[in-house]
């Protein structure tokens, strides 16, 4: 059984509360109960199916009919485009920040490596110089057997 009902609801297109209409497809429970009793319970299956298939249609605004005017559609599309452009910009800025911090990290890392190499070079040179001096000093005081 279909009944057309009405209720006050907020319309997002009209931006105010307006009268909405909707259809209610419901079943007549008294009729189904009588039929179930008459058929000795056989009608119960059909009654259950009728309950499961009952539904309401979506309420429609009686002022605008739920149809968005073209200028509103265009404005919404522009809003969405602006939102997308903004998120693209934010993403690009985030990527830039990440690459800058990586650059900073790598600069620091290479500076440490550079310092380490210089220190190693000086240490090895110092050690070689010490060995060289020791050998020369030994050469002066010790008579090596020929
Ligand atoms: Zn409306």
C-alpha cells in the first residue's frame, strides 16, 4: 500500500526548512494477519516478504523539487576546483619541505664524513712521520750489521 506523506525538513538547495513529500510503501498488517489465520499460517511467508519490501521514497522539497539551479551547480564545481588546487599547492609545499630537510641532512652527513677523512689523513700522516723519524734516529745510533 502506497501513501504519500509530508513533513518539514531542511532543504540544502533552498537553505531553509520547507515542506517535503515522500511515499511510504507499507503493508496492511491487519489484512495479512487475517490471511495468515485463514490459510493456517501459509500466508506468513508472504507477510514477511511484504514487510521486507516495504520502504519509503526519498523526501523531495516542494519548493524546488530537489533540483539544483544551474548557477548553484556551477558555483559548487568552482568550489571543488579551488579545493583541488589548494590541496595540490599544499602537497607541493610538503614535498618541498621534505626535500629541503633531506638536503639539510645530507649536507650535515657529508660534512661529518669530510671531517672524518681529514682526521684520518692527519693521523695516518702523523704515524708515518713518527715511524720515519724513529727509523732515522735508530739509523744514527745503531750500527746495523752489514
Ligand atoms: Zn528546496
